């Protein structure tokens, strides 16, 4: 059993979810887990034996224009490596976490192995910025092992950073104990969703890259032929613009803006179709969560999405920005009950076969064993 430090962004987001769920399952399997973050990760919502939390405190001094969060994190990492005798520090995101882990390793009194998992934004967004590119490349190349959440992300990282560093693909997973279909007619009634209506859902942080207006435009067409409602879950910079678009299209009665929600599996359980029409997406964890709840998905042919949706089996892949195609595929799924049932069953099976939590966590454990034995 190993002593593993984990650093991630603790606020809402797929990378934080994966890092926390991984820590929880590793702890259940007997490893000692030390989260080193600025806040308690939001999914760490109760007491878990074998899990410890180390808060990064950032003091602000008049002499510093900006509080030195990054350096405080590196310092805390080194402190925890020494005190808890960590074997591995597993960081999520190269920028800044891998870079800080390397600094902490140099400061620490004994050796620790650095495992870095790439989730996408640091490569697909930050690495475009030439002032950060060198730093991201450094973080990746100096890590003892690097994993990425999709084949597509590995390719993109290698191309953008011109690096030959080996990267293992370890897909994301869902906790099957939380994500399964729990039909709930009462919840539907509370949202004033009629029995005959279909429910479409979109979940994101409403950043521009998520292209939520495409979801709304497609839905505006779909609801002309199919009585339906659209659930918009999450919050972010484009939320107000989306609200305005819904008003302009005259579909406000059919669109429910639900904001940030904790129990998305309950909302997925009353949904019939999930739309994720992003222009950048290294994986699309929300697709996996939807499929685990038996919700077929339509996603764009971008990044890792085609690795997560099995086209024609668990949903459909569309061209970016082609809302006509989204409407066509949505009608194929929603207008035929037998087809919907087939897609839904295939979606659940696909998640069990390709993204089962135990199998994925075992891949991380194997990687840890390899890095510790250096084989
Ligand atoms: O998508 C986001 O904006 C959030 C970001 C994050 O840090 O959580 O998501 C990234 O990591 C997720 C977990 O691996 C992936 O499912 C998302 O596809 C990825 N986002 C992007 O690549 C834009």
C-alpha cells in the first residue's frame, strides 16, 4: 500500500471530481491519501478513513502585489512529503501543479515520484499562450509519469509541445454507486414536465468553449416537432447571454435554468438525451455520467468526445456547429421508443465495459507500482 499525495483544483470541475473520486477509491483499497489543496475538494463531503486533508494557506504581505499561492502550495507539498513520508505525489494539471510538484520534490528531504494527469485545459487553452508553453512542457517532461484522459489529448499534447515524453491514456470513470438511473416522476412533476414530454439536458461551466448557444438553437428546432423541455445545469461566463438567447427565441417556457447543482445523477435520471456541443473537450466527463444513468448523448467530433460516445450505439457524433445535424440525430433517438431504449441500454453497458471505476483505478495502481519500482 502506498502513501499518495493528491493535488487538484478543489472547486467544481471534471478534473477535481476525478482526482477526488480516485482518492476515495484508493483509500477504500487501503492506500493512505493526502489531499493538498486550497480548499476541501467539494466531493470530499464526509469523513473517510485513510484520507487526510492539508490546506494550503496563503498569507498576504504588503510587500507582495499578489499573494504567493503557487509557492505556498509547493512549500506545503514539500512539508507533507517529509512529514507523511509520501511515496507519490499525483497532481492533476501540468500547469501549475506539476511544476510546483517538481519544485517540492527538489525541496523535500527524500525522494518522491511525481505522477501528472493532463485533463485538457492546460494543453488546449494554456499551451496556446507562448509565455506558458515552456513551463507546461517542463512540468510534463520532469514528471516521473504522465497520464492523459484521452488518446486525443496525448496526440494534441505531443503536437503542441513537441515533446516525446511517454503519456499513458487512462480514461475517466464514474462512481457507479452514485451514477445509475433512479426514475423519479415526482421530480419531473415538480419541474412541471408533462408525462408526454421528453427531457434534454446540458451540463457545463458555461464557458465559451462549451458553445451552449448551439445547444439552445438545436433545442429550439427539436421542440417544434417533439414536446420537450431543456434543462440547463451549471453556471459560468456565458450564462446571461444564454438566458437572453432563450428569450429571443421565445422558448423561455421550455427551458429551465437550474444553475449549479450537486446531485446531477437525479437530473440525469429524468433526462432522455444529453447534448455536449463543445469546441474543445479532452474527454467530457458529463457524457460518461449521463450514459451511466442510461441517457444517450450527442456530442461534437472534437477532442476526446468520439472516444466517449460510440456513434450509432450510445448516441451520435456531430460536426462542430452543425445544429441541423444535432436536430436530425435527436429526432432519431427521441421519436422512436424502441431505439431510445436500445441507445440507453448500450450506453449503460458501454460505461461498464470501458470506463468501470475498478478497472480504471487499477490502471492507476499499476502505474504507481511501476513508478515506485522504476520498471
Ligand atoms: O471542461 C472544463 O472546463 C473543466 C475541466 C476541468 O478541469 O475539470 O475539464 C477538463 O477535464 C475534465 C476531466 O478530465 C474533462 O472531462 C473535460 O473534457 C476537460 N475540459 C476540456 O478539455 C475543455
